[in-house]
């Protein structure tokens, strides 16, 4: 989802007169900086937002615009719907495995063993073992 956010932020920068390259770099740095600040400070993102939001300033105008356009809700919905799809796929896979014939299960086990042997061989070649 972050790529879409960067793209949208960059489009806004282009609209305001920046080059596409400048806009993408600034948008990406904005997300990197915000993420780093959350991780390194240990503070809640809401508290960090409040710290940089001046009364009547540019940030609060942007925040209001995002909230009016239900961006927080859209992002939360995207995460929830992606999770639901993951659960649906997991359920389908479990059903497929449960109804899989003994022959197919044996074949899958053979493939897993071959894969494990290949990983082990690559690890040995790469000096990881």
C-alpha cells in the first residue's frame, strides 16, 4: 500500500510544480522519516502527529483533508480486506490439502524433501553450513 501512498503524494508534488523525480524522492523520504521516528522514539503516531501540527498550520489543513476524504478509513479497510482474503486463501488451501489424494500428498512430501536438500546444498555452497 505504501507504493500507492508515495505515488499519490508525488502526484500532489507534481501538481504543485515539482518534477516527478523530486516529488517521488520527497514522498518516499516523508514515509521513511515518519516510520523511523515512530520506531526510534517509541511514541504513538498520534502523539508525533500532534507534536508537528501547529494551530492553523499546513499540517492540520492536510490532516483535515485526509480525514474529510476518509483516507484513514480507506487504509484500515485495505488492511482488513487483505487479511480477510488471506484467511480465505488459507481456508481453501487447507481444504485442498484435506481432500488431496494419498498419491498427491506423497508427491508433495517428495517435493518438500527435494526442496530441503536443494536449500541445504546452496547453504553449503554459500558457506552458510
